[in-house]
């Protein structure tokens, strides 16, 4: 049998590298007007009758009091608000904004018809084919930042791609933020776990971008979770005071396991997520009107036998679609979904769950997507191979979103039908020759060759191909150019703060 030559591992794609996605594909909106009205009525009922507690931050309560609210409830921290007032506050946040990168060509627009893909966030473990599963260290973290910077299908590098557990908790945020600022020139997030860590992130952003530019533009964001159900703690409110107080962005994500932190019914959990996020948005606008705000949703089903979260299931898939419709109606950018799986390795379970989760995220129109690549083990582990495999698939999503269905005269190919006889073939016709380089998306990691070619190449599965890919990428890595004075100023800031901070490991 004749063997086709193996194509290059650097497969040509039909989508050029872009700083973010400008989608033309319509959103998938499953709810009709009656359903939307019922969902919004539920959100309004929760805002007015149930309320959201703002706990452990006296300053946050003073901000509410200054706005005319009287906290109530057992702990004196429950805020109930007129739903129309909350919606009016949400309308002060921009429906679309730019997060500026230090390289202007890498800046991203969040909101509207735009979508931004960022990698996994927050895993304490890493896994790869050589090293297996282990606690992440800073060397792993640096490699992952480099890979996220280099991959054209990731637009944003996030922050905690993996938790560097070999650095004290009190100081690791400094090393992480510095690494994102120096190893990459894509936009990134800042720290949020304590107020001074958020402040360090904002101060470092000011060194990098300049105070004047930062005063008028978003250059950094924090990503926080509400303590569902219906509780906002000081991590959230203090991060808002730091980030939004400087005009920077905040991403607020209710993390709801239906059946635990929300009712088992998906509609109720979606309405709860909207109520929590909208109330926090109202607070952010009290801190600084016009501060960028991204409404998040991380809704997962769970095993009611074990309590373990499940991913890629029909309930979180439909929640992505629903939250997309509701977020657009309230006028806020959306964060949800990702390539999520409970699987421990890159197996069939990981592929199915990640694909279903990410596909619904894409159709729902999530504007900012953390966990787009690398997520394993319910978010506890960052997979090096998974990062590369997921990012490879993001290119296919990008083509669907950016191009949709081309119905131009060239796409209709009338001249090809005039050239090719019945029972002929189109392989060598003029239309094919004009378009063959961009006609089809070719994923770099998929092997579509015949079995003889595959065996000749070592019979490698996708995990092995992804392993070789990220190894090669790191060998080819070159740090983006950076102003020497800014680098030195950042390094001096980090060194000074490390001297000031005691080591703390929890």
C-alpha cells in the first residue's frame, strides 16, 4: 500500500494568531421571552427578599451604609436591595472594555461579541508523562507561563496556572505576578487572597504601565469567588476595594455545586448565581462607578452519592447557555465554563467532558474563559499535556466563532462546478488551488494519516504527541523584549516586599 508522507508537526491552520476572538457566530439562546421573564423575576425576588450577606469586612458595610442601606440579619451584614436599583448599578459597569497588555498588540477586549481564552487557574498539583502527578513548584509554574504565552490559541495567561508550593504562601504572589510580567507580554490577572497581596499586584502593575496610563485604563484584574450560597466575604470586598478603587477590573464568580451550595434544580442555581454576582457588581460600582466588572458563573452538578463535583454534564451545559442570555440582558461581560473534567488523566472521559463543557462555553458567548486549557482532576491538577491538547482544540472553536459559515461568491464555488465534469474530482481545479491552504482547520496534534505512517512514526497517541510538543515549545522559547528599567524596578519591588514579609506556609 502506498504511504502518504507524514505532515509536519507544525500543522498549518486557517486561523491566523489573534490577540482575542471577535465572533460572528450568533449566540445560542435556549430561553424564550416567557422563560427569561420568569428567571429575571426569580433574580429580582432574591435580591429584594433573600439578600446577600457581606461578612467580615466592616469597611464594606460602611460603604453600604453610606449608600443608604441598613444591614440586617443575625450577624448584621445582610443586604437586601431594590432590584431595579441593583440593575441600574450594574448598568454603570462597561458592557465591553479593554484589558491592556504591556505589548499593545496583545491587548484584549472583554465583553460584547469578543471572547478571550485563558488557561487553568488555581491547581496545587501538576502532571506530565515524565514526572507524573506531584505538587507544583515554581519551575513548573514558569514553564506553564511560557507555554501559555507561546500558544496562539490562548489570549491571556491568568495567574495561578499552578500553585508554586515551594515558595511561602505569603510571598509566592510576588513571584507569580513578576513571572507573568516578564516571561510573557500577554495580559494577566493579579493576586486576591489577602488585601495586601492584591495591593502588591496593583502596585506592580503601576510600575509596569505607569500611573497615568493606569488611571484611565484597565491593565490588571482580580478573579474572586463568592462564598455560595449568598455570602460575600472580605476576600471579595477587599479585592474590589483595591482593584476597582484604582479603576481596574474584577471578575466575580459564584461557585455553585447544585445540591450543596445551591438547590438541585439548575434554574434556581442559575438565578442564585445572577443574584450574587449582580449584588457584588452593585457594591463594586459604589466603590468606583464605571469600574470594569465581569459576571461569572461556575455551576457544576455533583454526585449525590459521594458529593464529588461532575463536569461536562447536561446541567452545567444548560447553565452556561442560560447565564449567557441573562448576562447579556443585564449588560455585563460574562465568565463561565472551560475545558473541565473530573478525570485524572487525558483519557476518553477527559475528552468528552472537556469538549462538552468548552463547546457550551463557546456557544453561550462567555467573554472571558478561565480554565480553557490544562484542567484535570476537578481543578486540582494542571496537566502539561492537557494544556497543549486543550489549546489545540481551541483553534477549531476559534475558526467556528470567527468565520461562521462563509457564503461569499468565492465560497459558493460556481467556477469549480463549471470546470469539473460529472463524476470528476475537485482536487486540482482552480477553486481548490486558490483555497486549499485555508479551507480546512488542521489541528496540530491530531493524526489523520494511514496506520502505516502512524506506526512508522512510533505509534504515538495524542498524549505522547502533546508531550513532545510542549517540550519542543520550551526549547524554542524566547522571552519577549522588555524595558530594562521597568524590569529592574519590578525586581527591586519584589525584593523589598519579600524582605518585609515573614515566611508563612498557610
